[in-house]
């Protein structure tokens, strides 16, 4: 929680320094699909499994710097499970576990849009930020293990304005937490003091939408 507050405050200070005349408050809700993850270092250092799909929800504050583009600070969260197969050093054998996994995305991104007419406004953009991943293995009462990773995201969507102030969002997105040149997610799967702690490719594709509220002149 302290990490989340730190990044929110840091990014808010940066974004607030921008001289935006218009602000939009965006609420998001989407379904993200299952994502297979795996990592093999040796026959005694591996895991493979699936990050289960589910609800990804959150909100964003968008500063409209121009009629056709803006900058947005977003917070998104997913609470899910990750069934995995891994090698347990303490037991010296392979095990299966259903990890509890919470993913917090704190992103700052640009959004480019164009108005087809007064009602329809397609948009797209790239976001950069951090993913804070908390995992716990309920099978051995592990304490929650946390990791913070650089993250990026892409999205395409359309705003359908019901009025000048309120619109409906339809959106598709791709998000990834990365380690080095690849994707990365942190799993703590072993017993206390030992276990497999490694990285794997992580890509999350989602479909959904939300609401947008426009403020300012």
C-alpha cells in the first residue's frame, strides 16, 4: 500500500504541473483473459501455470492538453488466482498450488483521439508505469510476497458521448509487466526461507469499457 501511495503522489505531482484546461474522470471495467506463464532454469528450478482471467477495474484522471490529445494517470487492479506447478526445495519434489495474486497497475499514458462527429470519438494510446504484484501460496501459509516491475500498455477504444459531459467508453487493451527485455511476474511458491522466485513472460489482453465525465471549459 505504501508503494501504491508513493507512485500515485509522485505521478500526480508531475501531471498536475501540466497546464490542462479540460479534465476527464474515467471509470474502467474490463475482462482480462487467461495468460499462461512459465520459467525453466533447470529440472529443479521451474514453474509453469496460468494467471486466471477476471475483472480488471479502476479509474483514471485525464488532462486534455489539446482537443485531440491528453495525458492520463490511471490506477487499475485485478484480484485473481494462478494455478501453478513448481519445484519445492524443502520437500525436494514437484508440487501444485493455487496462488492468490493481486495485480496493481499505476500508469501514465498519452491518448490521441479524433471526433467523427459530436457523439463518436475514437482514441488510442500508449501507457508506461509500474505493476505491483502481490502473491501468496495458501497451501503453506506463506506471507505475501511483493514485487514492483516496469509496465507498459496499449489501448484502442471509442467514447460515445450521451451528452457534453457524460460518455460511454468501449475499449480493448494489452498490458505487460516487464523484466529486462522480456515480460516478468514474480512468484513466491516455496516454503518459508526457500523456494522458487523467478520471472516469466506476462501479457494480459482485455475487453471492456466504462464511463467518462468531462469537466472544465
